[in-house]
């Protein structure tokens, strides 16, 4: 069936924006031209692709089926166009998805090195939780992501590379919680996970991969983890732990020498986790993305 790519391109923009007018704006054509293109595509395929509503449209079952194939194809073409346009100059863009914590404590030195090597590259950082970053990757909003594992949102055609091993630790202010740091026979007495539940625990919000991981570890011992405070920032968790509001769970790579914070000794240490670099192998990486990937994987 001979159907113009332009019709599929219009279909893609309507499907992603859920609006004929927004699709027209992005394509620099009129809303009427968008409607005509969609009607032409539906006529040639013999299927209704959209359910028209007052302001928004939704995909039909057949439209969803078609979009699953059109979306990666259009993304691949757009990515190829961008690489060709950038190949003639030294300027390009790198789009990275990562959490605030990973950016601050892991990626900053690599961004510095990349900027020194490729000063004309614009580094665009999109922050989000690990599941949110996986969805950014699915949508083609980023070239690659650096995420905590396990991350149930990572699926499909994803190339996943471990870049750093870490473990989660519980930290607190010894003055505020002296019983957590008690000694027996000259040695610190480790705490069990069940004993930890007697203290106000602070951790990342339920939207994070870390929260999912911690709940799973407690559930394995038939324990119900009910944190006193849930936030979206590890830095803020450590600040609250310093002033004695509770015991915070944070990645070990966030810690430094701090007289107000000490790591608790656990009888059952939490399993190690990994930071993962992930990208869509169906979409070619830009030269800047390849450079960052090489830096991160070489150190591993």
C-alpha cells in the first residue's frame, strides 16, 4: 500500500499531542490540513484511528496498534535528521535523564570532563525519579538515562549497562538517637530491620525505585515498613537526620565526613544495588551521548 510518509508523520504528531491544532502548530500547517491528512490516512487504511472529542482526540484500538509501529520509526528518522544536521558543525545537544541525587553525586565530574572535551555541546538535564526517567526514555525525550536498579519501568528495547555499585545505608544523629549507636563489650551492637521500625524512618517517596526496593526488603522479613517522612530529596533527608528528626535511608555515595551523621550498623545489611546507564538501542546515539556513555562505562 503506497501511503506517503507525510501522512504517517501527521498521524504521529496528532497521536502524541492528542490535538489536531497542536499537531498543526508543530508541523507548521493548518488544523484543516491536519484533519484532511488524518481522513485520507483513515480512508486508505479502512480504519478509524481517532475518536474525536471537543478539544482532544484519543486513539482507537486500531490507532494504538498503528502508533506502536509508527512512533519508533518517526523517532528514528528525526534522530537521523538531527545527527546529519549536527555533523557539519561542532555544536550538538546531549539530553540526559537522571535524578537530582545521581546528577549531583555521580554525574557532575563527567559533565565537566565532557564539557572540556566538547565545549560546544549543550547538555540538557531532565530530572526525575528512576521510573520517570525510564518513561522519558520510552517517549524519546532523552538520549540516555542513569537510573537506580531495580527499575521495573525499564523494559522493551533497552540496552542497559551497569556503571556503579552502591548500597543503601541508614544514618542518624548519635545525640538524638543514642540507642541506635549503643555498644556492647566495646563493640557497636548491630540493629535488625525489626528494631529499626521502632524509630522514625525517613526515605524517598513511593514514586521512587528506592522506595520500592526498601519495601521489598522489609516485606521479605514479614515487616511492614511505614516511614515517618517521605521526601523527594536525599539531601533534605540528610538535613533532617542531622537535626534529629529521624533515621534517614540514603545511598552511600551521598555520604562524606560529617560529625553530625553516623551510619547505623545493621545485623542484616541491605543487598548492593547498581546505577545503570540505559538507552534505546533502536535509536542511534548522538556523538555526545556516545562520549558520555564511554566515560561512564570505562570507569566501570
